[in-house]
C-alpha cells in the first residue's frame, strides 16, 4: 500500500499533545500504592476520567488515520483498529493493546 495520501498531521500532533497532558496529570495524581488508590474517592474517579480520555484520543487518532488513508468504512471501533493494522500502519501487538484499552474504557463508562 502506498502512503502518499494526505494525513491530518497537524491535528494528530495536537491530539498527541493532549495525550501527553492527560498522561502527565495521571502520573501527578496517581497514589503511590493500590490501597491509597482504592480509597482515594474523587481523585480515583478523576484518574479514571483521564484514562478514559487517553483511550478516546488514541481511538480518534486511529479513526483519522483510517479515514485519511481511505482504508475502508469501519463498522465499529474495532474495525478502525484492525483496518490500520491490516494495512501495516500499526503492529498486531499494538492493535491488541488498543482493543484491550478500548475494552477497559467500556468498563469505566459502565
């Protein structure tokens, strides 16, 4: 596959900057041990929300790549990820990690 199609690099870079901010906030606020985390109340919920935002940004970036490279019309979020994996934009291992994160996000939301 030729990757000479136009990709929204500027927007992807912006999303990566947002990802970095979310990850920095998580790192700053995460308690040092599991017990403190379990009993951290609102802080725990804030961290969950930040993790959810990280996962959303990753999926948005994948969706942009899928769309910009016209890799196919996805039927769901998993097919966005498998489309970019199939076209060798990301590795199979990274694809599995994203799908795993997506599953974790679904647990957080419900």
